[in-house]
C-alpha cells in the first residue's frame, strides 16, 4: 500500500504532558486538531496521556467508546500511568463502553479486577487471544463500543506485548501478545471510521534493546494505522 497520497501532519511535542499543567496543554493541542483530522495519533511515553487526549478530544465522555490493548486495567486512584481509565470513568466514560484486550494474569491485583467488573468493563483476557485471531477480537470490540454511531478512542499500550519484543516497556511481562498481533490490531483500528483517536504508549526509548526493537514496533504501529486510514 502506497501512503504517499495520505496527508500526515506532525503537531509537535508537548512538554511534560504527564503533569496536571501538562495535561491541560495536551488537551488544548488536541482540541484544536479535533475537527481537521480523520485520525489523531498521540505518542508516549507515559500512558497517562490516554486521559488527557481523550478528554481534550471529546469533553463529554459519556458518548465515547474506549478500546485498550494493555496488560493492565489502569484503574488505580490518583494521577499516574496506572490511572487513565479510572480517571476517564470518573469524568463520565461509561464502563459498558470500554473493552480491554490482552489483560495479563499476575499483572493486576484483585482490587482492580473487581473494580473493572463493578464498573461494567468488558474484558478479553490474554488467554482468549490464544484461541482467536486478533482481528476477530477487534471487530467485536469496535462493534460493542461503537454502537449508535459512537466515536471511539483506541489505546495501544505496547506493554501488552511479550517482553521479548518490547523491552523498552517497563511493565511488559513474558507471555504477552506478539508484535504482529499488535500491528494487526492497529491496522483494524485505523480502518474504522469511528476511530478518531489512537495512542501508542509506555515506550521508554532509553530502556530499549540495542536493535531498538520497541521503538521500531512503535513506528510500525503508526504505519499500520495509517494504512488502515487509507482504506476508509
């Protein structure tokens, strides 16, 4: 697929986006580009940007669907890379409009598993992906959270991948999904017109292997999403 005809704009960096004042800066940048792009891609860094980008794009989160590919629920209290989903729920995102894909055994405490259940979040655990193609799971998730024409935000937390392919993700664990599965998920997300925002997070470039495998995966996720957009 040739992407030369696809218009891609770099909106630049936001300094210290994971602090309170940084979140406001992120939201302002996102809000300005909201109506001028078919898909906004935010790059991290810290998974806390999932909150500030989604909040900046929509404001009213009750009419938004969220899909996360993540080893973790991200339902902690406070302001951190472990709390963006809970903060979105506290600000109006409905649990029934959330699908979390790739949640890993031994990577979450009982407290947050119970909080996910109580909130009505739809969970597709890592083990289920051993039996089902990632495309089928994504199509199901998109249909579930995108009902009634609802717009969708997709969080690609790269630590959902096996640690062997994502060493620059501090919280990645052995047994995660493959790099190829995450790439295919990015393509499916990009191809869906209801997906208006997508982030790629939890990559700490300074921790990467000498061959830069995690950084390269992040770059390929951008290209996969762009290829999806080109098919819209």
